[in-house]
């Protein structure tokens, strides 16, 4: 009798191609190239605004995550607060000295168009990043400075093009530093991460495949800290949209004040989750002890635990390379689950149904009434 050995779908390139029909994996593989192109594109940015007293990044989903990363990166440097606005209206404090970055990959997202309208009405200093759509149409009509990024990608795959300009803008305004150096290091590290996690690399030597196999069958919960707050959020979003699984993210130290109790009596429920701890060789001592104590306390609960040790020296290299690892993990998880990572049908259906409510058209009619604020 011969035993049948089943090859993992992750080791069968043809099988990967059959599942990953629209080649989401290629976006991960090509991320270093896209970051490089984004850096070149961002060199074109000229900005003529005075220093703001606060900054708002307005966007949703795959277009908002860059704002979260910007906020984490700038937190230890920027003398002004940064808020990511994921809603129709801007916060009450937004005014003429607020710098509003409206980021929408499609340029057609209802909430982002509404935030743009709100920012224009409040005479904020606005800058738009988009591949086109209604947003850039009105940015052009209203003389609002903007950057047009390459079209034709899923928004979450366009994050290099959506994030880099935001970093460059803040550096040009003198609010953060180290962006060029960080990106230079990141570009090299991203190449390395891309090679280490490439589809041709066997699971045994491929950290992303190995983590995807470990997580498969459970709900991933990603724990970040400090500069990895937005990174944890991005991992969660990629699990949702690529692997089509529910997922969750939390951040230290806050999770020590609520989340950990949730595992206390989770019983059999805990076994349905996998916790992924983002770790950094140079994590601060207070974070290290928290993570280790938390891991030990949670062990009793019985959820699967994984650690992902980040790479790199500069904050940007660390953040971007960890994002790329998560992108690969989510695509490999999709392959293991036999789902095409690219389509996000529920978002499409939702947007279609919302389109029938006429709210977007109303926002556009209001935009049509605006006159340029600046010449
Ligand atoms: O990943 C996605 O497709 C979504 O999260 C979108 O980014 C979100 O719906 C907003 O659309 P856009 O990025 O085009 O503004």
C-alpha cells in the first residue's frame, strides 16, 4: 500500500496562482519597487502652506492606514497633534491652521469626499492624495494641491503610494525628520523580506508561510505597541480583506487593562484564536516585561501564541518591513483557505447599496457650490 502525501497548497506555485487569481501576492513581492516609485513620485511635491497647529488625515480603510502609520511615526517628533479622521465630518477644532490630508485611493469614497467638503468649508490647508475620481476632479477645480498616484490597484496594495507622500509632506513642513534615511534603509530591508517570504521559498524557511499555517483555522489577534500600533491594525485589516477571516488588533499597554481579562475564562473559546505578538529586539524594558507577563498569563487560556520579531534599525524600516511580513502572511492564509485574496465583494456591495441612497450625490452637489479658497 502506498501512502498518499498531500503537498501543502503553499508549496504548489500553480495552486497558489489558481487561488490568487488577481495576483495579490505580486503586490507584496513588488512592494519594494512600489515604495521606490513612491519615493520618486513624492519628490515632485511642492507645498506652500504655513506650519499647521494640528494635522488631520481624512480617509477610510486601506487609504486611512497610512495616516495611522504617519501618526505612530510622528508621535515622538511632531510638535503638533495628528488625528486620523475616519468619518464624514472633521472634529470641531479643524480650522484655517489645520493641515488636512485627504487620502482616498479611488477618490470616490463617500466619507472622504464629505471630509474634503468639510475641510474646504472650514478653509483648512488641504492636500489630496488619490489615483483620481471625484476627489481629484474637485481638487483640480478648487486649486487644492494634490498628488496623483498610479491607478489600477486594490487600495490596500497601494499603501506605498499613499503613505510615502504623507511622510514627505510632514518632513517638508519641518515637522518630522529622518524620513529619507528611514526610507532608504526600508527599501533594502523590504527587498530582503520579500525574498525571505517569496512563494518559491519552502515553508520551513519562509516565516510568513509558517505563521499562516500556524494561524490557519483560528481567528488572529494581533498585539502591537508603540510604532507597531498601526502595524497591528494593518495586519488585522489584511487578514480581513485578503484571507477573509475575522481578526482583531490591540495595543500594549492598554490591552493589559481590559483585553487580558477576556481570556481569563474563555475556556474552549480561546482555542479558536491565535495571538500574534509583535516583538522588537530593542523594545523598551517596560514593554518587554508587559509582553512576557501577558504571554505567561494568557498561556493558561489556551489560545495559540506566536511571536513576530521585527527587523531593521530605523522606525520606518521596522514598521514597513513588519507590514510586508503581515501582507505575505494574510495572502498565504488566503491560499490555505482556498479564497482569492483580491476581491472585497462585501465592500463593493455595500458601496453599491449606499450609492442608491443618494448621499454621495448630495455631497457632490455641495462640492459643486464651492469656490477656490486659495489662488
Ligand atoms: O481596502 C479597501 O478596499 C477599502 O478599505 C478601501 O480602502 C476603503 O473602502 C476606502 O476606499 P478608497 O481607498 O478608495 O478611498
